[in-house]
């Protein structure tokens, strides 16, 4: 077993996670995680940094549940990339910038999601106005292995040409997905869902935290 494989197994065991749970938290498939832990493949330096940031932070009580003021506190990772609500040129960065402390039960009730699957992304641009404005932050449920794209919901998308953007999903038919802006000044983007390798859906927006 390689040193990297040993480290991955140690990080996972310290959090009492199975391989599927560890893979989900680190945004990789369970098959990828298994190949890393078995030493058959080695994660890139950037991916390994992401794994360490995600699992080490939780192991060091950065995001463990803490009783505070009568409530259970947890932390959400604040990502160091802005999701452009407009024409985008930013590329997704896997590094976590910091963490936001929130009440676990409140955020779970407000989003209807497991807080361990949530992340916070800052917003720039105006294509989603008046719903989402520049300076806002959006709480995103990280996309699982087999999620459905729900018509009318807002998602974080990534492409090699446009970077990371926010758009609303609109199914034209079973194979054609339209990424829509709420601001009518911006054009929609049409995707052939059976041939959309250039695009990746990173997660669904479940809450908007308006800029003060």
C-alpha cells in the first residue's frame, strides 16, 4: 500500500466513514476512491489537497458539531471561486477559502438537505437578477452520483470555456436542457443532454444569502 493510500484510509477511518461516504464528501466516485485507497491509482496533487482540506478540517473540529447557545453548530465550506451570474471566465477552484458557522438544525430545515453536503459559493454578475445579485452567496447542495435536474431550479454549472456560472434549468424536451438567466438581457444556453461533455452540473442552489 502506498503512503497516499495509507493516508486516505487513515483520514476516512478517523471520521468513521465508509468508502462511499468518503467519496461523496470529497466529490469523487466510490470507484475512484477505492482505486486510490487500494493504490491502483494516485490522486493528483490538487485533488489530494482537496481531500485533505475536506477530511482533515472535519477531523480537527473545524466542522464537527458543537453545542453553542442551546443549538448544534456546524460549519459550511466557503469556496474560493465566484459563480458568475453572467458571462463567466472563472475556473472552479477546489481549495476551500474558509468556513461559515451555522446552526445545523436551522440550515437543514431551510434547505431540506444534509448540512454535510452543503457548500457556500460567492456570486458575481447580474444575469440572475432580481433573484440573485452580485455580492450574494448561494448555499449549494453538492451534486451526487445520480441526481436529476429539476426544471425551474437554479444550479451551479461549469464548462471549460465559460468557467463557473449560475443558471436556471428548463427542459425543452427529454434530451434538450436550456440554461436560463432571470435577467432578460442575457441569452439562454442550449445543451444536448446526451452529448454535454463540455458542461458539468456541480450542485443545486437551495438558499440565497443576500449581501448586506
